[in-house]
């Protein structure tokens, strides 16, 4: 592979995606590829300020406002960071992207999914990930891994996160070519091996 790639990592909080991103980054770099590791919300610059509001604002945030803040961050991210890197031939590994908005704001907050999909398409100018990994864990495990120190999103409650998980499972069924569902309860090494097997098949 010499062309640029855009790979996203998804799942409920505590699913282990951040660990797997770091491992995959090392794999690609060991094979001579240039890797850009990034995240949503809050990659850098304007995104950092939006992340602070989204995760730590202590007042009421309406579901629609929350969605538009995530989408604003995404539009900036795609235009100034992700698209230029892919065009340079780099591999972009992104911690959360459009599927998070579908799962969290669509399934979790109850915002119309058609509207979410349309707004995601506008924010990304139609650019989609080449590959997405969703790491699936049960909500009890998720809650225990997050711990007591929670940000605004992590404090949404068990029922909310059950809906989010249902959303991710639905996304995986709807787009099996792009989205690969992985059992996040396995060991770190076993999950990494599964990720590499998928990477080597593309």
C-alpha cells in the first residue's frame, strides 16, 4: 500500500480503541509508512476549544447544539487535517468520526438518523473512511473501565450507553464492507492480531 488511507476507530467509552490505535500506528511506522494520529473532537487548534466545550461545559447543552458542535469540529478536521494528509499519501488513524455522531447523537440522544447522516455528509464533503473498526464491549465493562472521573459525555448514564451500543451494532450490520466489528473483551494482543489480519486483507 502506497496510497493514503483513512481509518477510524469507534466504540463505547472504555472499549480499548485508543490502545489499538497506538499499536496499529507502530505497525505502519515499522513498515515505513507515515502515520497521522488524530481524534474527534479536538484534533488541534479550533478543535481543541470545541472539545473543551463538548466534554466539560457544566451547563445545559441541547441535543441539537451538541450535534452541531461535533459537526463543526468535524468539518474543520476534514478540511484542514484529514483530507490534506490522505492526499499526501499518509495513513490517517482517527479516534472517533461520523459513526460516533450516529451512535451517540442519533441512537443515544434520539435525533433523526436521516438528518444526522445528511449533516455528516455536509460536514465531511462526502469523504468517508476507507475502513472503520468498532470495538464492542458490554456496558457494565464500559462503565467499569471509565471509572469514577467522567466527562460530560461519559456521565450520560447506563441507558444512554445501551442505546449507543445498539447504534454501533446497527452500523456494523448496515455497512459490512467498511465497518469491521471486533469483540473488545478479548486480550489486547488477540484484538491487535485481528486488526492486522483485516489490514493485510485490504
